[in-house]
């Protein structure tokens, strides 16, 4: 069965280097490519960080925040162009010109927002031009929801219920609740269930290098609670993602195989991502 990793990161930053090392991994493009191949991953969607646009290449594995975020983007990678809320607010015309350019690049699969880290609500009118572009192009908007790694993040902005306003007001835009709004699984499930245009990924629910069986023993109640609410959200609306380098890919893949009921594996690990990211399906020659 082919697999799509709908959420990972490719950055040359100390925190990414340290996270990869904690997993026993190496934060290099070559290492990630070999690991994805070993895991049977047909495509992977890398998230842009949403840093202010500088126009000069950043020091990273792939320049996801530059003028041309898919330049030199090798198989099997795609990218979601990161959006800086502050830049969009202060220099709307320039940033939208950049995002329109991104939308024309063949390996840009969507856009990424970080409300908890950048302190804004996803219903803010500043984002209207982005949502218009997403509706026109059919590219989804992935939103970091739930807990933040940094204590300076503000989770009132990243609570999954905040996405309901944007989804209801923009029915032609597909939204993705990254991390299933952890730990607010029930709230995230309601937003996904209620809104036909909202999906979720299950990335970033564990970290480091671990035994999946031991993890389930220690966190069985949490995983049972998650699965209960995933049934409410709908198994046709949730996707596999790792959030690498936060977690070792092989461990997370096996964990999700144990958590997700077997009859939903094909949808969860592959077909749902084709529905959310239409450019992947077109390139892979697959229909959702």
C-alpha cells in the first residue's frame, strides 16, 4: 500500500537538528529521502515556516520560504507555502503577489498558517485575499491547531474551534486541522464533522524514538479517546502525517498502523490526502 506523509518539516535550524538527533536521525535531505523510500512513502508534503518574505534563500534543506519554494524540490516532496500573518497584514500587495506566484509553481500543494505562534485568529479579515486565492486555485490551507512547542505560543489562537468561522464563511476552501487540534480532539472532530470542507492530519502526536507497543501501553486511554472522536470526524477526512523531525518516521508509521482500524488504512495513509491535495493525485496518476 502506498503512503503519503501529509505533514513534515525540512529546515536547517538548531531545533530541527536536535529533534532529528533525539530520534537517532540526521537532519539532511538525503537522510529524509532514504527514510521515506524505506517506509514506502510515495509523496510527502513539507510545511513552509511562514517567516517574513526576504527574497533571499534561507539556510535550509529546501528553500520553502523563498521566492520559489519548489525550486529544486526533488521527489517525493511537495510543499505548502508558509504565510507570515504580519507580512500579509503590513504589505498585502507584495505578499499576495508572492503567494500568487507560489500557486503557479507545480510542486506547491497548498498554504500553511501558524496562528498560535504568530498570534492571530484564522477568521481575521487580513486573510481574505489568501482564502480567495485558495478558493480560485483549489489549493488547501493547512492550519497549525492545538498545542504549541514554544511557551510563547498562545493556544487561544490555535484552538480548533477557531477554524469553524473561517470554514463556514469560505465553503469553497479546503482547510486542514494539523495535529487534530491536540489535545482538543473532541472539538476538532466536531469542526471536521460539521464542515464538509474541513479535514485533519494526525501528525505530531508522539515524539522521539520509541517502541509503538510500549507507547500504547503508556498512552492507551489517550489513543482510545482519539479513535473514538476520529469515528465522529469521519475516517474519510483524516490523513497520515509525521511532523518529522519531531518523531522517528518508522516508529510513528507503526504506531498509526496500530491505532487506526485496518479497514481504514488505505484511506488514512493514502487516498484522503489525494482528496485534500489535488496536485498530488494528478502527479501520481491516482484518483481519490
